[in-house]
C-alpha cells in the first residue's frame, strides 16, 4: 500500500514537473513575439503567469496578455474583458446601462491624494482641484437566471474626479465620459456579482 502511494506521489510530481517545463517553453516562445504587449516581451515570468491565468479562466493566452494589466502589483482585467466574461458566462442576461445626466455643466471642487517618492520615502499630499463638469451617473444592470434584477454600485463623473481618474494623464474621462462610465460600472458589477467568473473559479 505504501509502495503504491509512493508511486502515485512520484507520478504526480513528475506530471507537475513536465507541465512546468512545457509552460516554460511556451512562455519563452511567446516572450520573443512582437505581437504580445510590451509587459510580456522578453519577460518569461510574466508570460508564465499569463499562461497560468489563461488555463484557470479557460481563455487564450494572447487574449489574457492583451486584457490583463498589473496595477500596483495586482492583476486587473480590462473592462472589455469583464463585459465579455459576464455576457458569455450564462448566468446573466447581457449587461445594460442606465445613464442619468444633470441639466447643465457646473464647477466642482474636490481634493485628491497625490503620492510621490522622495529618495526612499513615500510622501502623500492633498491637492485641491476644481473642474467644470457635466455630472452624469451610470449603473450597470441585468437580470439573473431567476429574473432578479442586479445592479452595480453607481458611478459618476464626480466619483471619477475624487478618485483621481478624471485628471490622470491620458485619461479618457474628459473626452469619452459615457464610455468610461459604462466600463467602470461594468467592472464594479463583475467584482460584486461574478468574482468567481473573473478569477477562473467557475465550473462548466
């Protein structure tokens, strides 16, 4: 009996080693491609993580690389991937969005936190901002298999300002607010109602 267990254990180790070696070869090949995003080019460890995530969520490795960003050391899915995952998982009707806007633009004053490194010390300061905005709110919603209506937390232009999204360099909140509202509310919906889908923990 003990011999059988030992053989079984050894086989499991050998299978794991072969799987790791195969993944390493795949990651090495992908890291040499000019078609993968820059975070993965020449970076075998990042490619191996992408392959592991792709296996976990049953998705194409290249699709994972194109939609998975690392923000403050944590992986974060793009909003388009989240919407696609929610709409294709079979648990919900396709996501819909409700946007409500104010009648006219107005001035909005708010504080944001800015962080900078001075030598090896991190400094955070409060910066007062003032923007002229046409405030809008958005909720992502759908129904589940039982017909229950599910809604995301409300997202608004005011929230984008306070959270620092609105004034960030290269931000699309000023030029494409309706799209960004939909993307952000969809992300909130996914994290609230389908975290297992996004983390690859669902069955079937």
